[in-house]
C-alpha cells in the first residue's frame, strides 16, 4: 500500500486521541529553519468555541486569521512564551509555528507573443497514450458547472484567455487592485493551464482567485490556510477542484486542512515539490487524499527537479509549458514547475463535470486508475509510473 494511502487510513479512523503528553504540548516546528518569527497557527479540539479561545490571546498577542471550515482555530501574532501557554491550554489540540511557503524553485519564465498550435505541448500530451504527439488536443467536454480554485499569486481577470471566466475569490495578502489580482504572473499562468480558452485543459470552467502569495511569490502557511478555509466554505459541498501551487516543508496544519476540505467535496491537485527529493517530506504533496503530481518533460522523462516517491499519485507535463501571463491582457509565457498539477486540476474539472455525483476522493481515484502506465523514463522504483490521461473522460 502506498505511503499516502496508509496515512489516509490513519486519518479516517476517527479514533479519540489520548491526553497529550508534555512533549506533545510543545509548539510544533519551533526553531524550524523557515519559521516566521512571532506567527503561530492554533488548532482547537472539536466542539471548542473559537471566539472563547480567541480571548486567550487578547493580552498576549493578535489574532490574524480565523479558520472555521477546513481547520478549527486561528493564526496569531504572539511571543514564543505566549505560544507555549496556548499549547498547554486544554481547549487547544496543537500549536504550530508558522512557516514560509513559496512557489516551486524550478519556476522560470520568458514572455512570448506567438503561441504554437496547439498552444501547449502539455495539452497535446495528456489526451493520448503514447508519443509521438499528434498536434491536437482532444477533449470530450468542457466544465461550465465546475468551480476551480487557483491558490497562489492571484489571477489577471482581464486576460484574453479567460473571457470573463476568472472571478475574485479571497485575498489573504492585500495590496493589489482589484483584490485577488495577480502582480506576479504565476497564478495567471496556472489559471490559464487549468481552464484558459486556448491553453486550458477544462474550457469554460469558472476560475476563482485565492490569493495567498505576494508579488514575489512568497507567503506563509497561515495565509495559505486562510485560503483553504475560505474556499472550503465557498464551495458549499458543490463539485469543485482546487489547485495548490505553493509548497514548502512538511506542515501538519496544511495537510489537516486540505484533508478536511477534500472530505467536504473539494478535489485537490497539489505540487509534489521541486527539490528532487521525496515528496512525502513536503506539504502539500504529502497530504494523503490529495492528488500529488510530479513533472515530466516532452520526452516523457521525469524532470531532474521534480520530487518523487510513494506520495506521488500521477505525473503530468511540467516543463516549458505555455499559458497566459499576468503582466498584460495579451501576454503569454513559457514556464516550468507547478504546471504539472495545473494539468491535473483541469483533468479533475472535466471529470467532475461529467460525473458530478462522484465525491472528491473518487475523482482522485479516477485520475490514478485512468493514467497511462509504464511510459515515464528516469523514475526511481519508489515512484508510480503513471502519466495523466484525459482521454478516459467519456463524452
């Protein structure tokens, strides 16, 4: 059984935890190399009143984000001593030091003004079982009834790729007009790959901006959690998909929040990471119920920088992918990195349009079950050899 699915079984047992020991009451990730000084995520036990628990910090800190849907708790600016005091409170399940989160290190970009036909080789690859490419992107349906939440740097709503299909959602960072707009470019590229009219996998999907990273593509896990919490609430249980392009060190609060969001019927396509390491050591790629996506190149080989391992579910095109860019309404770019998970998010949207009663976990199962086996080169034995395939979505 794969590592992620062993973890899933543990998460779904519903067992009541024993009283925490002194060691368990320590602040998680304290002293971590990517810690955000003075920032903490507080997760409460089920049934605890959030407003009452927030009163714990009125004298010793400042609450920044409140989580009510994907997590039960809040983030706070406080001293280390105050954080330890919170961790010892019986209403608190655990306290985690906030960590830095960012776009994958492999991302690079160059603007282009002319697109090939088809616009991206990635579209050409995922609709057929084997090489060579046939210079076409075949898709059985579009996804007008599905909402795709793009978690990252925001979206340039006015870009010609979207034709009005990109809409504001939530902005956990601020400082841009309109809220949720993209001052970096990366989020627009991800949205274009998920559902752009020419560069997207799932045409006509509604693309919702969940801005959790700043103009440099950096942020914190507490901001990402605010985005996950909001989109879980906004989805209202409707068939939805989410693309998670930020990532970083393993972080239990994010994995817990995404798991809860998936159980609320949001399918997640998440990055494996770009460190050339084991994806199980990173978040969100280690989240058991999410679809974790590794990156391949034009030759169906694993990219040198993509993470690997048993937490990978499928692989998808992730090198030199063409899509919309956020600097102007008619600008496109070629980038490498999180685009692999964007292809998977589009495939999930197509499946959800065709099978709206399937729960989010069944969508993840379908992406794995229908992937093309045995075509990826350069994989270590610890990774599944499965390439994303959209041709299994019936008309």
